[in-house]
C-alpha cells in the first residue's frame, strides 16, 4: 500500500508541477521562432529605403517601400531572415532583417509635444516636437520617456509617442 501511495504522490506532484509550468509555456509562444525575442517588439528601419513584400522571400511582390531612415516599426512575426513589420498606421508586410536595427526610435503623435528637462510637467520646457518627428528613445519610467531629436532632448509622456508599449520600462 505504501508503494502505491508513493507513486500516486509522485504522479500528483508531477501533475501539479505541469500546471504551474503552463503559464511559462504560454509566454514562450510569444517569442519569435528565429530570434527567440518577444513578439511583438519594436525596431527601427536601418536604411533610407526598405522594400516591403507580400511574403517572406525575394520572389514575393513588393507592395511598397518604407522611405524614412530610423522609422519605428513593430515586428509581429518572423520567418527565416524575414520579419513581418507594421508601421504606426498598421501598414506593413515582410522586410529582410538586414534592413532593421535594434536601435529604438519613436514617432511623436501629438503636434507641438512638450519636451521637459525632467519627467515632471512643472519642470522647465526644453523643446516642443512637431507631429511626425522621429526621435531616439532612451530611458522610460511608468509614464514618461526620455527622447532626443534634432539636438534637443528631454522627457515627454508615453501617450505622446508611438513605438513604446504603455507598460514598458527602460533604463
């Protein structure tokens, strides 16, 4: 009887462990098959021109061309050396990974976005960025991000930017 109970306890322990491991497995499904990096994630366009194809190979038709160096893009899928990306408007397709950079940039979404010296709206105003400005992304707190463009740098609210997740923290 003791041996039978031992096997049952081991079986129950394994079952309990497998249920605890399920959330971790679900998170693994959000990783890219090629890079094992999180999906979706943000990158930037490394070149002045990047062909956007209908599928993940050179044989697929070019639907359009991205033409803004450093433009932030969101990777949503991976296949071999190809990354499925989309821009702020949801337009996208497949781009060869060599055209992408891990350097993080953001797109300013509010015209005349205030840029402060500190992550505090009461601090001194450093600049105002126009709608559509592409800025380099730096540190981010829960609500604020440090950005730089055109020789100016400072802090703005995340809600003014596209290319950073609302819950993303960066050091």
